[in-house]
């Protein structure tokens, strides 16, 4: 009985951790930040990163939503966070408030959310997992305009993912 209780508690913690992998912060519409800031768009994306961006947009199109535009400024924030997770060897949303503030300041973001993940070997697998999680799916299907992605591997070749969504 004790073992079953431990197993149930461990399962519950895993489910809650996975479903909590979404954050959303909204800046009031009258924040005064110009939407005409100069944006960067010359980042080199890996094949898997492009496949994730395409899969997210394919899903959005399939349910009648507008496609999101990739934006390097967002990807740069995602890259920093993914490297951070790889260095710690743990998936997390640490310092989301800093990424949020950077995106508000740098590109005039009005809303920001992110999906993180680890361990998936294909773009299809991670996007499918996100779509099967209510919180992650909410971010993918949210009223965002732009997104960025980062995929990196740890020393054991386990993939870590950060997908950030922004409304400008």
C-alpha cells in the first residue's frame, strides 16, 4: 500500500509539473512602447527548430488561427534559457520574468508565454506532447503574433526545448 501511495504521489507531481509549463504575462495596451522597433531576423535555425516552428504554425492553421512570425529577438531569449536548462540538467521556467521584461523592452511585447520541454528526439514528438498538455496547447493556440525557438542537447544528447510566444 505504501508503495502504491508513493507511486501515485510521484505520478501526480509529474503531471502537475508538466501541466505547469506555461506562463503568461501581459503588458497593459497603453504601455507606450513603440511597435516600430527595429527587429533582428538573421538567426540561423537548426532543422529541428524550423520543424517545430512549422508544426506549431500548421496546427494553428488547421484550427483557423493566424500563423506566427518567427523573430530572432525572441529566439535569442529562448537560446539563453535553453543553455541555462542544459547547464543545470533540469527543465524549468527560471527567470521567466527577466525574459519577459527583455522582450517588452527590446521588441515591445504586450504578452509573453513559453513552453519548455526535454527528452524528445523529434520536432513532431515535442509538439505533439505540447498539444496534449492543456497549458502548452493554450500557449500554442494563444493570441500571439510572433515566436522563437531553441533546441540544445546536454552531454547525453538529451534535447532541451524553449518555445517563446509573444504578442506585439
